[in-house]
C-alpha cells in the first residue's frame, strides 16, 4: 500500500500520532513500521463470511 493510501487511513493516522507523541515506546514504533491495513473490497464482512462458510460446508 502506498504512503498516499496510508495517509487517508484513520487508524494509521491515529497510530502515527501516538508514535510521534511517544517516540520512546518501542511497541508503538514497531506497530507503525509494520502496520498494513486490509485492502478495501466491495463486499461486506458478512458477505465474505457467508461465502467462506458456504464453500467450507458445500452449501
């Protein structure tokens, strides 16, 4: 994911703000470094779950 896409992600922005506020917190720095959001999809979580269960149980 590009930096442009990360900059509009509210979770990333909050994490970045906290990491800048507490630079001594190694955990926050690590989270910021490794943060990768799920790619957006046109399907809802419920639809994805239904499709996975349908495939698993051959419905």
